[in-house]
C-alpha cells in the first residue's frame, strides 16, 4: 500500500515508518520536522513532505491508499501552552484530513488518539473499555475527543476511520522522548539516582511499548474492513501503578550497582488515575502487545547508561521545552532565513 503518515518523524512515527517500509509499503510522511529530518530519510520507498497539517499541500493525498494520522501536539503541556494552535492541529485539521481523504478516495484512516480521554474517571477500580463514558478534561484530551467524533461522523462505505486510543507509550525510539512516565523515570534514575513518587505513586496508568504500538497500527492499517471500519480500540499493553514503574527502573539500576532512592512527593494538582482494557483489540485482531516495562527499561538503561548526563537533559527530549525554544528562535530565524550559513556580501 501507499500510506501517508502524518507526524511520521515523531517518537511513534520513527518506529512505525521503518516497520511499514520493512513490510513493503510505500510511505509518504507529512511533518513539520520539529525534531529534524528522520533517520529513515533516503530510503527509496519513503517521501518526506515538510508541511503543516493545518495547511495541507496540494496533491498530498494523490495515489494514497491509507492514512495514519499522528501529527499534532502530543501532550498536555504543549496543548495548554497554545490552546488555539492545539485546536487547529489536534481538532480542526483532523476534520479537514477526513474530508480530503473522502475527496481523494482514501478509505482507511487510522487515528492516534489517546487513553487520556478516560482521564477524570471517578476511581481506578473499574477497568475502562471503549464503551465507558468519557469526560475529557483540558485542551489536549478535549481536542482528541473532537477529532474522534469528527472522524466517526464521516464514516461510511467510502471512508473507514479507525480510532486507536493509545496508552502512554514507553521505550526506545530514534526520536526519543523523556517526557513520558517510564522513560522519564529511566532518565531521572540515571541522572539523579532519585525518583519522586507524587501521592506515593499509587495512581494507575495504562501503558504500551512503542514497538508494540507500531505493530498495532500496522495490523489495523492492513485489517479487513469488517473487523475495524468505524471502530474504536484501546491500545494497552498493561496497567501499572506509578510506584511499580519506579520499582522496575530502580531494580534495573541496582543490578548495575547503582542504587536509586524512591522518594514520596506531594499529590500533583491534576491527578491522573485510571486503568483501561486492551481486550477488544487483542480479541478482534488476534494481536498481542507483549513488551513489558522490565524489557523496555533494560533496553533503555543499556542504551543510555553511557551517555553523558548533560545530554539526557537536552530540551529536544522534552516536547514542551523544545517547542518553547523553537518558538523563541522563530523571529530570529525568519529574519535571517539561514541561521548557520554565512551571509552573502
Ligand atoms: N507518546 C504517547 O505516549 C502518546 C499517547 C497517546 C497518544 N499519542 C498521540 O500519538 C501521536 C504521536 O505522538 P508522539 O509521541 O510520536 O509525538 P511526537 O511529538 O514525537 O510526534 C509528533 C510529530 O508531529 C509533528 N507535528 C506536530 N505538529 C504538526 C503540524 N501542525 N503539522 C505537521 N506535523 C506536525 C512533529 O514534528 C512530530 O514529528 C500524537 O497525536 C499524540 O497525541 C501519543
């Protein structure tokens, strides 16, 4: 297939795109390249389009069989930083993409939504599934909810949106993020030898490994219509209490002779505490999401234990820090056009 991946240069996309290429698909990536040109650039079956999903270039959908939509602000802090830009990217642009798919005859669209739509559930006693009531809070979850509804409103014989409510992702990606709970713990354990557990770390969170998530996207892109068209699936490897995650990370470093202290901290202002079921995706498509936190932590520790500490704190690994730097640099960049090139006489 020819697959258009929006946001394909990001954390999830940088794992997904090479897997799609391995399976023989042709991939067109549309991305603002906030984190630079992805590592797979130059592959003969990949096309890169450096553009904003709010201003889709002419011809972007030509020859495309399916779309995987991942672009936009991808966490609460970036969405809260500019709620208006967030709404344009994470809500309105999705509706436009659906309309353009229909106009171009693209049937399948897989959307990278979020389990944060379940945030606000009264307690973590109930395992939430795709039919559980939603009460999304905040700019990010509200915009994702709008996108889901807009896509499903367009669903029909000629358009098959599939919603993937992704749990918080963990694990190694060529475009690494250290602002996701398990990855953050690995980084903090390496840098500070100390992990802070807000509210004692009792809160539950659904998680999924980035490799498994990419496999789920591919399974859904390739699945027959009768299994997935117009459906919503949670993508959850397992549910963990935050304290459990910290203990996994601490144990990995203790094995290397590096003790890590677990320190209780105050409850945060917004408490996220919910558990989600990934059963529908597993049973409908017969796929497994087998990677455990232990396995991913072992790989992350192995990869980053010899990296200088100051590099792990680089803003590029934290979406909000990096976006704020890009925003500060923008006027200067526009004035000079080529920051690192010498000026002509
Ligand atoms: N990582 C997670 O834990 C997680 C969990 C649930 C849902 N999601 C969703 O999955 C998607 C991908 O997440 P990620 O972790 O890879 O995030 P990411 O920030 O690493 O990737 C997003 C990509 O989109 C690009 N982008 C951002 N705004 C754009 C715009 N206006 N036009 C074109 N490109 C733009 C960025 O350059 C980046 O390459 C996001 O929609 C996110 O909300 C992520």
